[in-house]
C-alpha cells in the first residue's frame, strides 16, 4: 500500500546536528519513509558512527561535517553536497544547544554562543540551501523551535530568546520564499528524553513537576517527533507555510 502524501522516496534530506538525539531520530524517520539522508555535525567520529548505524539498518545515509555556526563553512558544505551528493530537497535545521544559569549571572560568552548556535545557524544554513531550492522552484525547510518559543522557565532566558527568534525567522523565511515554491515551517518539541535534557531527566524533582505540568503526564520520546517531520517534508504539507507545530503533550495549552 502506498501513501503518496507521506512518501519521501527520491528525496534528499539534510539534517543539521544529527549525530545523536532528536537530529538522529529525524534522520532515521525520514529515511524510513524513503529519503536519502545527509547527517551533519562537527564531530566526524560521531557522524561516522551514526552513518554506519543507519547503513546497517538498510538506509542510504551520508555524513558531511561542517560547522553550522560558521557561514563560510556552511557555504562550502552546502556547495559540496549539491555537487557531490545531489540536490537538497528537505532541510531540517536542528543544530542547537542549551546553557542553564540565573539570568543575572549568565555568562556573556554563553549568550553569544547560544545566539550563534540556535539562531545564526538557522539563517546561515537556511539561506545557503534556499538559494538552490529557489532556483529549482521547490523545497522544504523545517526549523526546530521549542515550547520555549512560547513559554519561559527560570534559568534559560537566553535560550527562550533564541527559540522565539527561530519561530519568527520561520515566518520571515516563509514570507520571502513561499512565492518560489518553498514551504518553511517549524517543529516545536516539548520536553523529550535527549542528551540535551539528560540532567533534567535524571532529576526526580523536575521530572515529577514536568509530569504534573504536562497534560500527557510524561516525557516525550524522540521517535514521537518523526510524524511531524514526515508530514512537513512531504506532499501532505504543500499549502502549509510559516507554521509552528507544537509536539509537546499539551504543555503549551494548559495551565
């Protein structure tokens, strides 16, 4: 049985920050629906291990290391992919980081690092890939936002600022590029069990608070993000643009 609205066969997807965690889950999910995936990160050893893991499971995967926070590195990396692997049909801007500290003590260098990693990378990679997509008249870009695009929590104000910016940059990308045949949307995960959140997962007090705060009463599992990514990557979302899809167990809609 074929499901053409969700069929990604013949498509090539680049996922930044995809050597582990949510990024690797996105890569696996898109590959399961037929896409050729390109893993990206800065650590070539971790990328190679992830690539081998996907290949062992029968998926076509490439690994291309470049620094998504460096526009020169991004330009070279995207040019290499387009020339040596093929046209990028789907981009998932997933690279990101977190740093927790009271705002009054937040280190300036970490503020700058958060801005560069969480928002500048979305602009750099998005722009470089979109230039090729615009020339072809089609393309899918998915930016990874967060429930912190809407909500704040003590100790992560700069992260909240960057994820709010991702949501609005998504709107801006759509406004500029939809007329060229691109669909640009965002996925906003809630609290998922990932390496980025491991300290919180291991904190019984925080986990108990989260389970009470979330209508679904639990942490999310990374594979539960895949459906949203497949939808926004395929034909089923051909008239969806500038939207942020919250996958959060209901935390953003409940007091």
